[in-house]
């Protein structure tokens, strides 16, 4: 089955990592392992808005979390010994962090205190958690990617319930990455990077996934990384190495291709702006936040609070 080419949408630079925050000359252990020692100044990921319109992003390579004002000014919120990859806002205002090195952390964005929330289930380390999202009931879903791929399809998705129960709800995944619940919270979408696909996992009445299938099969370099949901149930998919974000209809048809005006490492995407009709994209190669207008508003992740 072939679809008509999606309409191209141009981006603009909303914000750029200032020179004083650009690390050079000593690649981090994460860069040495993941990107063969490439001397990148940062690796921006995990865009998440708070209720005041501030945008938070992580720097996976150097263990930093930044806050970006609505005017595009960067502020270093915290720097620590870690590899933060994803962010999610809890209904009580706490910011949860998926950290490849340290597990699930919590940061108080007012006091800048960082605490460990979940790091050793059954006294075993995770492979390397990657991204996370909350349900309206406060359950936390997160991916455990590590170094999994087609050569080792052992990635997992966990659910940490609001009362503290942890369960692995999906396994056997070749590189699970971004994830989001559908608009009715009866299914989970998972970006499976090394399979170049988005999987859809419907829930049974008891909350267990069943009949997991492919929502969309992509192609090309890299694969889907971060994903976001719009109000009608369509997905925005950041495709790393293609310099694009795909905007899909609720039924999985490609509608728009939002093209980077900077580099090709489009790692993640979030909806924001006063009317939620702009997508904000982390572009890791140049350390920029890109922005583009799209037809449908995104779903507010804390609208239930």
C-alpha cells in the first residue's frame, strides 16, 4: 500500500544552545560508546512543557537538564552524573526523568533537587531506560532500551503504577524508544527504532497488552525516536537521521513531513505554544530547538489535572 507524498512543512529555529553550554574536546562516556567518540557539544532530547510555557530538554551526552523560557532563553537547571534521555511532567508538578545510567529519577524544578525514584527492580539494573509518559491516573509507562536492536530484541516496556507496583508489560522489542498512550488510553504506541516502526499495543480489560501490531512502518536511515499525540489521536513522529517529523492521521496515514532547517538528528517532538498548534523539535546535531505550525493542536499532557 502506498500513500500520496505528505505535504512539506518548513521549520524555523526557536532557540539555540548558547556557546557557553557547548562542551568540546573531551567526549563523554556516552558519546564514546554510542557515537564512536564523536565530539558533539551536546545531545538534546526529551522536550517537555510545564504549565507556564517553559520548555525543558535534556542533554543525554553530558548529564544536563535545561529550561528554555517562552522567549527562547536557555537556563541550566541541573548538571549531574547521569545520562538523561526523556522527561515527563507528573500531575503534581514534579518532573520525571528517564536516565539511561541511573533509572527513573525525579527533579524538583523549583529547588533543583534530584532524587532516585526507581533504579533496581528485583535488585537488578535496567538495560538503560529511554523515555516515559504518564496516564491520566498517574501510572508511569517507560521504555528500557539499552543496546537492544535486531541483533538482540530484548527491550522492554514497564508500567509503574500510581501505588508503586512495577510490572514489565512488553518485552522482546528491538530498541523501544518514545512512547505515548492513545487519546482514550486503551492502547500504547511505542517507537521501535531499530525496526523502523511504530507499534500499537491495545490493552485488555485487565490492563495487559494483547494483539500488538505495527501502526506504521517507516524506512530510511535511523528510525522513529520521540513521539507525541494530537487531540484527534494522530501521532507526530521524530525520525532521527532523516531530519524530519512525520505527522500522521489518527488512522496512520502520513499527512505532513516537517523538515528540519538545521541538522538531520531530529530526536524528539512536543506540542506547545498558546494554542498547542506548534511542534517543537530537538535537533541534536546543531543543538537547536526547531518550531513549525501544524493544523491540529497537540494533546495537553496535564489537561486532566
